[in-house]
C-alpha cells in the first residue's frame, strides 16, 4: 500500500504538471489536503511530508484534530463544509479560511464573531453552478448581491469563489464547468471587486480546474486513500 508521503508527492506532481501545461506558475496553485474523517496521525504524516494546508468539513472533528496537532507549527486550517448558524463562532475562532459561505447571515456572523486579535477571516463564496438541490451554494444569479454584501464586512476578507461541479468524466466538460466559475469571478472583478481565489478541483478533476485558473485545489482520496464512513 502506498504511503501518505508517496501519494502526496504524486498529487503535488500532478498539480505541477497541470500548471506547467497551462502555462502557469505551479506556485500559483495551493494544495489543500481534505482531511475529514481522517485521524490526526494521518494529518501528521502529511505534515511531515511537507503539507501545511488542511481542509475540514465537520467542526467538532476538526477542533479535536487541531488540539491533537497543536504542537505542529504553521498549520493552516480551511473549513470547507456546510455551516450552521450555531457553529459560526467556533469556525470564526479556529480557522484561517472558510470556503463554504453561501448566505449573508452566515458571513455576517463570521465577521461579528472573528476575534479582534486574529487577522481577517479569508472567505470564499460557494457557488452551486448547476443549481443541484442536493448541494449547498448560491446561484450564479444571486452571487453579485451576496459578494457585494460580504465585501463590506469588517472582519472578513472576500477572496474568491468555490464550487463542486456536477461530476464529469470528459476533460473538456470538466473544463467547461470550471470556466463558468472563473467567468463569474471575472465578472465580479469587472464590477469593482478584487477577488483572486478560485477554490475548485478535487482528486478526479484537478487537471481541468488548474487549466481554468484554480488557485486552490482540494484533494482528499488521492492523498489519504479511500475514506472511512463519517461518524454521526
């Protein structure tokens, strides 16, 4: 069985190759290791292999791992799961990035509850590109209004957009989905915003995402192996 460090090296090489093929600097693409349901020991193995950014979906699980890994310097925690109102304070206090904001109420709570001693919370707005009922995210039509509101909040910095497109197996179809998110960010910037982050691409489609301008890719399975069922 491949070790986590070998898998991490393979994913890093994929990102580098995809960036170079697209004429981009590989340093422009950050790798977030999606570590939900993984034990703290697995994260530490990835850390020892050079990984610093970790994405978590479940708040209590993430807080437990943060406590277990508090001895490791320079960890950067990204919250990438759905957000309930009663979880915003802990998210605002314990994460550097939040990728899954899709409501003004949630963004405002995160801003109001971000500790003054911490730098602004880095925010991505989650977009539901295909209006899938089973997925979180704001529609493309509603996105400009939410972006304007979040951009004015004092303790968060609106950095960009995140999406999980409907699964596609064809490379060109994958690119077309990611292109829609890139175009949405370009449209917002044309309206006066200064967004610089596209959080898109996972294990099965990161090459297409990088080709369309992803600045952060979120990879779990291809680093940590098949996921164990989530605990209730």
